[in-house]
């Protein structure tokens, strides 16, 4: 236990050139396992659609104020497929002490087309949340209604790198911190992208940071093979937007399907 | 290949002297001309033609034309701003000197090769930066004065490249160079009795060994490529791991207090730090090395970790002696 804590908090032992630290990931896995098995009781399906080797992009819906969904999707992939994922993370996170370093050591990189493309070209499994900050910051009343997927930059990057896209639907993440309102003035003052007000935060102080124990489902869909289009297709706006919309609709449909399968949100 | 005549600016600094020595040993080099206001070591001073001049002197054009060289290596661009020097003075040294030099170079009919020892500091250090900057990513407006100075220098070099299609202009962007012979803000920091770091931050850094920093200049003289080329030891290492390998104690300071603490540290004899250095200590920087490997055809003898370990071993040897 002490050794594990030392690995988590101490200086990195053997990071790769991206700053990913496998020992750090292994050492923090028991905490993620606890959240996965006991707290959120995650059911993962469709993991056979994840490629056993080679580049691929997992595109998932994003929710929950605090992006625990990234850690849970990564855990599901590691459990059922054995591979490590590299997540594209909101840039703001890297300005934070500790959190920024921990995210990097866990495989997160600042979300940019350059980073995504390079990771794919190195045959990594890249996790993206095309909704970005809009996804995690939406109010509870709009839960499970996917935000727009921007300009489809993730599709263009996948086309350029010749990587298949695995759509992924996550259910349960919306209930962990139900956002009732925002405090934009305070957020601006603290330099944060937004400051949520939930039933437990800021009312219960630091306790409000504990996520609610909702029940989760994660479904991976069959990969979308983009190789027939070729890398030049990345500059075809119409095609990129069409593919983006199709992927968004597929994830939305799978989210609804899993909501029905889940039955109770908490029990 | 005809006998080559090569001019080196900043010939008395580490890079100028090292390159002059390397070129003097090359059989196809006929003459090395050096420009500096300081005296290079005697072995170099006796073997080269030394022009004792500041790059900003108006006579520079006449002097350079008379030298009739086919290659110019501009090794007088600072790698990091020297803290304690006024920003304007620094600007004057880096940009105005280069401006004069390139104006003179543009008039030189014999010139075929220009190599500039620039700095990867041009990319700055940002939280949202790409993990590996590639050469075309330096266009964004620089966050610091020094970054903007470097951008201005590169614009000047780009201007010469356009005007003179017969001159191959190689802009080398070196990641911080480390070594026991060097005295730069980064080497001073790594040699300090305690190294201040930012609490909760552990940036990825990438360095170049001093031997490789000279070797790459020589490589560019013999095999110039047009445009910018990043230069660093492959791989990256986190700052705390690097400091640990150097055997130094790191002192974490909360980032809002880092500036003031650095100021106090300076008064008690620790090395002073510029904004660029402070940002670097918070966010680090990595660069893509495909152009260096594939186009310049240069492979450093030390990767980043190897360079750190080599310098650590040299420092221990020096301490024991």
C-alpha cells in the first residue's frame, strides 16, 4: 500500500516520450477498479469490437461535470481488451497542479489534432470526447441529449491517420454530479471553464466532490472503417460532417438503448 | 567539392569554438573566418582568421565581402534570454546583429550556405502545446519578448532565403543544450545546490548534449537543408526524474509564489531566471525530430536520458576531482 502510494505520488519511474507512466497506471488501477466494480457497477458490452492491435479512435459521449467517464472507458478497455488508451483531454486541465501531471502520467494529452494524429500514427488506441467541454458542462435537465460534435475534427484526424472509429455509448456518467446551475462570475474569477452547482456542491464543501453512485453501462459499437475514403477525404467538409453526424446519431441511439437496459439509475 | 571557406559568428562562444575546431579538422575546409568581440581559445585564434567586430558595426558588410566565404554559420543567437539584461538590450543583440549579418550575407555573391543556430524556445512553453512541436508550428504569436525576438530572426532568415534562391538557409532550433562546459540558465539551474521546481508540476523536457550541439552545426554546414529543423536528443524525461538523475535535491514551490521565490533565491546566490525559464519549468516542451533524422541526416550520440546521465556522471567526476 505504502509502495503503491509512493508510486502514485512520487516522481515518475519510467515514462514514455508522451509522459505516459505505465507503473503509475498500474498503481492507481485498484482505485479505478473499486469505482468500476463497487461504486458504479459498470456493465461493459461490445468489447470484441475493439481492435486487438493497431491504431483506432474511440469516440464517446461526454458527461458528468468531472470527467470520470474517461477513466471508466479506459478501465473497460483494459479489462476486456488488455490495451492502454490515450485520452485527448481539455487543455485547461494541464494548467492545474497535480491533476495535470496525473492526467499526463495516466495517458492523457492536450486535445489537439497534432497530438491525436501522432498518437494514431504510433498505433495507439485514442479516446476522444467530441462534445468536449460542452458535454461535461450541460445541465442535468439535458442529460443524455448529446451536444453537437463541433466541426468533426476527430473524423478528419481519423481519416488522415487511416484509423477506424469505434463509437462508444456511456450511460451513468450524467448522474454522478447532477448540475443544477452554474456560477459563471466565480468561475471567471478562478479562471475555470465553468463552475457547477450540484445538490452536493458547494453545499457539502469538499464532500461535494464525491461522485454519486449511479449505475453505469458502456457499449462499444462495431468499428467504422474509413480506409476506403483515403487521407485526402479529410479536407472534404461535406463527407466529414456527414460521417460526424452519423457517428453522433449512432452514439445517441445506443445511449437511449442502454438507458432502457439499465432500468434503475442508482439501484 | 571545392575547398570551402566558412565564416562563424560568435566564434569565441562554446558553439563557435567547437565548430571551428571541428571544421579545421575537415580536409575540404580551406579557411575558417571568425567574428567575435572576445578572444577565442589560442588554438582556435591561431588557426582562423579572426575579425574583431560586433555584428552591429557598419563596417561588417565590407569585412564580410572581403572574406568571400561560401558558408556562414550564425552561432551568436542566444539559446535563452540572459536574465539581468534589459529586454531592449537583448533585442538589440539578437535581432539587430542578425539583421546586419543577413544584410551583409545577401550581398555576398560567393555564399551558398547559411546555418543559424536558433532555439526551440521559439515554440514557448504552454499547457495546451502539442506534445511534439513540428517545424511549421512556430507561427503563432510568441508569449514572451524572447520568443518574439526569435520569430523576428527567423523571419529575417526566411527573407534571405527568398531573395537568394542560390543560398540554402538552415534554421536549427535547438532544445536546451546541457553539458559541463556550458554556462546557460538551464545548466546553471541543474548545477545549483538546490533546484526550485513548481509544486504539482512535472513537465516533460527534452535536451541536447553539448557535443551533439556542435556536431549538428557541422552536419548542417556539410549537408544543409532549406528551412527550420528541430534538434534534440530523442525521447523526453520529466523534470523531476531528470533532477533526480542529476543527484540534485528539488525544492517544490507553489506556482503562484514561484516568481517572488526565484527573486529571493537570486539574492542568496542561486541562478536568476527569466520568464521563459519559469514557463519552461511549469510546462516543458517536446519537439518532433523527423526532419532532423530524415532530411538533415543527423542522429545525436545521446538521447535525452543519455545526455542527462552523461552530464550527471561528468559533474560527479568534477566534484570528486
